[in-house]
């Protein structure tokens, strides 16, 4: 046997840039990799290789080229965070573009201020996470900029619903221990509105300074979308994090007017009381959800989010 081709280390894809991949093997070695026409996949038509993918490698003779290993097999994905297909830019034949694979939890990052906290946006993310059967963790960053009590009050309904919330200030290094603990041993995808501080948090968590951070636009209060591609970073205490684009880029085709109701946890109980089994909870008489809202069992703000998302789907 050729000694240079010995061994088929398994690894996880840490970085994708063009046709080049960085894979970390189980023993912690990083390989610069490429695919080849014989690369096999267990994931059908979707992106061949994405960040978070488990792959099998064949080490290439050292010193020959830019690449140290070839990806021979991409293993079946447990979960996939996918992107809306941009027809203009995506000339390949892949049907679904995968941002990241095998994610354990979606970390919804919002800021207490600048940009202001939007529960409407949180609800959109939570609906998405529920539809993908992904755990969600909510991080409220920039706690140094806003009254802490008011912010916690605004977030209280999510506590009641059983979503985990971590309050941080990346600027003042507050809440970072709790956040570390919530991320340990997991593969977490960070997402949220531009400018909320995702890259700043990730840089601090990883103890590296690999992600670019940006100033928020002074006029609009919105960030400038500094982050464009996905890179995974290892946490010193175990676990991995990846910075992803915002929800506008996500493929939301799994959410329909018919199934939206199932992604609001608190609706499940009251739904059984609707007069019509196919009740949309918008205009129907004798609606269990509307009654629950009136009785204060369902947060009116959450119901408003339901209506807003319902209206945005056609
Ligand atoms: N006051 C305060 N500012 C922060 C905090 N965290 C981040 N910032 C600032 O907010 C701005 C945006 O931070 P980024 O980390 O680039 O935000 P992002 O979410 O990665 O933005 P995109 O990459 O555009 O999606 C930067 O100027 C940061 O310095 C915080 O906890 N408090
Ligand atoms: Mg960023
Ligand atoms: Zn109803």
C-alpha cells in the first residue's frame, strides 16, 4: 500500500471558500481539501459540501499541491440550514444551497438597542427554528445600552414559553460565561439582524479575531452586513459556532399558511377549541386561539406576529 494514501480520517468541514475546504479531523488536524469527480454524497441534489458536514478523507501525497486531502464521501446530514436560491448567482444545478449542516441549535441574536429589540423578528426566527425542528437559544446583546429591567420584561413571554434566553454585553464582557455554557459541546449557528453584534460575540467566545465587525449605519441604525460567508470556529471549552446571514437569506419554503400554526408552541392547546378543524385563527368565528388571546392565555404580541407572518406568506 502506498504510504501516502494510508488511512481515511473522518472529519468535519470548518470552512468553505470556493472549491476549497478546511476539514478538521477527529484528532484535531486541519486539512486543506478539495472534492473530485468521484466524491460521493448521501445528500442527493443539495450542495455537495457545506460547513458542518461530516466527511471522509483520503490524504493526498504531501508536498504535491495546494491540497492535503480529497473528500471521498459526504455523510448524510442530520439537519441543514438552507439559503434561498439566488437564480442569478447560482449557476450550478444544486436545488438547495446549504449554509450549514448538522446544526444543534439556532442562536437568535438580537440587541437590546441599536438596532432596537424587535419581538416580531424574534418570532420569525423562532417559527423558522420550530419548522426545522432545531433548538433555539435567544441571545440579547448590547445590554449595556438599554434599561435592563425593561428589556427583561419585554422578553418575559419567551421565558414562559420555555425558550432559553441569555443576556450579554460583548462590549462590557457581561454574560459571556453563561453564553459559553449554553454553547458548550454543541454546533451552534448564530443568526440575527445586521449590527446586533454576532461577529463581536463570536470573536470573543472563540478567543480569536477572525471575523470582521462593522459599525452600524448612523442614519438607519442598521448594520452594513459585514458578514458574507460561513466559517466555523472552535470554542475553547468545546463546541463550534458559525456566523450565518440573516433570516432574509434563509429558505423559508417549509413554512406555509397551513402549518404556521404549529410553530407557535402556545397555540397547540387552544387550537383544539376552534369550531373549524382547518381554522386559520384569523377571521373565523368561535376560534380557540382568539378566545385565548382575549382571556390573556396567549400573549397578544405573539398573536400579532402570527398574523403578520400569516399575511407575509402567500
Ligand atoms: N454597545 C455595544 N456595542 C456592541 C456590542 N456588541 C457589538 N457592538 C458593536 O455593534 C457593531 C456591530 O457589531 P457586529 O459584531 O459587526 O454585528 P453583526 O451582528 O456581526 O453584523 P453583521 O455582520 O452586519 O450581520 C460594532 O460596532 C460593535 O462594536 C455590545 O455588547 N454593546
Ligand atoms: Mg457579522
Ligand atoms: Zn382558530
